[in-house]
C-alpha cells in the first residue's frame, strides 16, 4: 500500500499541472503523515513507521530545494510525530513487553533524530534556530494542554491535602530524554548568538530578529523548567 501511494504521487509529480510540482509534493507528504498518524492510532506502529519513512524520502527528494517549503513541511512532520509520541506514554503500570517498547523506541529515535538533522541544515539561521527549538518538543512533548493538566492536579492536591497525601504520576513518553531537550535548546541559543557575528553591526533589522529569537527561546526554556518532571 505504501509503495502504491509512493508510485502514485511520483506519477502525479511528473505530470504538468497549473499548481506546480511543489503543490503535489507537499500534498503527497501531508497524506503520508496523515496515514502515519492513523496507522499509529490503530495500533499498527510498523506501518506508521513506513509511512513516515516515505514522507522523509519525499522531503529529501522533492522539498529540499525550496527553503520556504522545507520549513512548512518540517512543521507538519514535527506536529505529526508529536501526536504519535503522545499516544505512547510510559508508566510503571504499563503492560507492554520490553521487546515491543525497545522496537518502538528505536523507530521513534530514528525519526526524531532525522527530523532534528533536517532542522539544523536549513538555509536561514532564523529558520534553523526556530525549528531546532521546536524539535526539543519531540524529546518531551509539552504544551498548553500540560498547563491545564498541572492546574487540575494542583486543585486535586488542594482538595485531598486535608485527608491525606495525593500521589501524582509523572508522564513519560517513548522518546522522553531531558538531555536531548537540553541539547536542542543549547544549540538553538548558539545559532541565535551566531547571527550577531555573521550579520553587520549596522543592521538594526537583524538585531531585532535576534532579540525576538532569544525571547522565544527563553519562553520555551521556562516551559520546560515548569512542566518537565525531574528525573
């Protein structure tokens, strides 16, 4: 099925359309990502991995020459991976076999590492900085929904404080790795800092762009400090 979809998308790219080749390439990549998410939701992790692999091949072959499309598609890839990672929390009460966990973790590690490399190889340093910082979420997906979870847990703790202690289980995911989160944040900061050296000192626009990047990175670092459980 994956091969059929790949050959179908290839034939559609070779045909001349008014929308151009990038439209069909990005559409095919989005379809692969959507199929990967559906397969993962249905419990077919190996098929999901194949769909992601085909999406990466399409990205390398067809999208790697256009920087704007690269950023847009990387956002799609990161979003799809995060949604799949969130369906695989790890807890002490998990009944999954160690072999299955190891295989699943290995597949996700390959996909996440490759995505991070794509982000680090973008043409513009601004895009590099932002996308590498987004890749940190792949190693620990936290977001606004975690804020609501934190509020709910705090409220539950306040309600049960008078009757006894309340046990709160920390959520770990299949790709959870605090060290990799730190590496992504540090690399983003290094890229943002290097912009000052590569650009001319008289460019006020580059200085403003660099300041915005630092503010965005600071916000992400605070997010992880607040909502990432300590190992």
